[in-house]
């Protein structure tokens, strides 16, 4: 199923997730990489391959900066950064045995105020 935006000249694939409740069925629009490519293609024109290269370059730039320990700030969207997670003790849920979990780096996203306000409506 496609969600069409006639004024903008593009369409987005619509993914429908049904919750387990029979009474309450919710409709969710899920945007993925291909949907972003469609948006870029619809706005800028060119070919879909070029639009995909643009999206890949954006994602690659963000990942590369985070891999180097940097931070990426996009005005109106938020800040991507890397957080150091300390080593800790955890429990194996199957056996109940205590296991040591090594320290690791995890990606972090902090939403900008403009994004929070836009989501609130």
C-alpha cells in the first residue's frame, strides 16, 4: 500500500502494524531508508540512484563521525552522540548465573526542542 502526496509528487510505502487487541486496531506509518530516498527523489528530481546516494552519504557521514567519537548536531532535529556504557554485572535469565558485561560504546540521540514541539502538535 502506498501513501500518496500528490502536491509534492511522491509516494511513501505504508506499513501497517496490527496490535494484538481485537478491539483496538492502530495504524502506524513507518518511514524507512527507501521512504527517505523517495522523498529526496520527489523533491530534488534526478534519478532514484542519485537520491539513494545522497541518503547513503548522509547516513555514512553521521556513522563515520560517531565512529570517531564525535558528535553530530542537526538544527531542528537533534544531536547524535556516543555514550560510554560502564562495565557491569548482569544475570543470565535462563540460568540465573551472574555474568560480567564489558564496557561498550552505544549511540545516543537527544531530540531538539523544535522536534519535540512538532511531535507534541
